[in-house]
């Protein structure tokens, strides 16, 4: 994988996941996304408030799902944020939102062909992935997947560690001692593996279907009854990653 292609590949895999849905599943996903979007083109967090972090995922999903988005309102939302007061993580997210705003402002953004991600944006995305490594305290699925995602070539020991974290249900455990697999770890792992055309050991589709909710969202774990914009992103990213490696059957979430 080219080290300069992570931004483009992420959006391509996400869009591939959206395109893998049948018409009814896509309709439900879009309706759910509309329920999470404010009149100002921001996306809400679980507390119901506009949130820059969730907006980043929401704008990526707007791209993947061909959802119309008002450019003037997006710009106004970004202009309302004082970037000088943001911590390092949220400043990185702010930079990514700026790039997504430019992408969604193109006359035909969904082809992605005329859009070139700047080195600044690429660095921001890599920094965002590196937060998974820090949250993983140097080990575990999210840390190993993030490390693999930003690697130019796969490391066999790292890959084996990551593959060993997959539960027979198809999902990935965050750590060896966690109670159950979760969607975030599963999506990040499948995406990192797909970048190097590596298939998971078990079929992950049943796991994804089990987390598919009646309201069109994806839940974080089987203990959750509802999802949010962030986990909508992880659901479609996981599906796209399976499609990329040829691991996806025809019966995507119904």
C-alpha cells in the first residue's frame, strides 16, 4: 500500500461498503443519518448535541452515501469553531473536517478522481489513526490495526497478533480479556487487513448482521440497542473492507 493513499483508500472502502447495501438497507441507513444531522449540517453525539467528532464521521458518510450537503452551512459550522482552543485530537479532526468540506464542495465529489488530499490532511489522518494506538496502550486490536494501517507493507508478527484477536463469531476483541467483540475493533481490524489484501480467519458478516438495528444504525456491541453516527461509519467501513478482500457474500445486511 502506498503511504500517501490512506485518506483516499479510507473513503473508497467506506463508499464500497455503502454500495454493497441493497436498496432497502441503504434507505434505512440514509434515514438514520438524516435523523442525526442538524439544520447546520453538523452531526449530533449520543447526548443529542452537535459535535465536531461525530460531524467528521457524518461528512464521510455523506460522501459514501451520496447524501446532499449544504456547503454554506458546512463552512459556517467550521467557522463557528475556534480552532485555537481545540486539543490535539480535536484539532486533527478539525483539519479532516476542512478536507471533507472541500471534497463535498466539488461539483461531482463522489468520483473522488479530481480531488487530491494535501500532505497536511494525510498527516492528520495518520495522527487520527495513531490515537487508536495510544488508546490501546501499545497493544490490542485497535493499536495493532492502526499500526498496520499506516504501514507500507505488512509485518507478519503484527498481522498474526491481529488475526488472533478475531472471535469465531467473526468480530474482533479489543483485548484478549474483553468480554465480547465490538464493532469498532472489528471495523478497524478488517480495514487494516484489507489494505494489504489479507482475509480474516472467520466470516465477519454474521457479526455485522447481528449488530444491524431496526432503525438503520449499527450498534457498538450486542449489549447496545442503538447506534450513532460513529458506529454507522464503522459498520459501512467493515462491509467495504470485506468487499475489498472478496470476503463479502451477496447477503449484506437486509
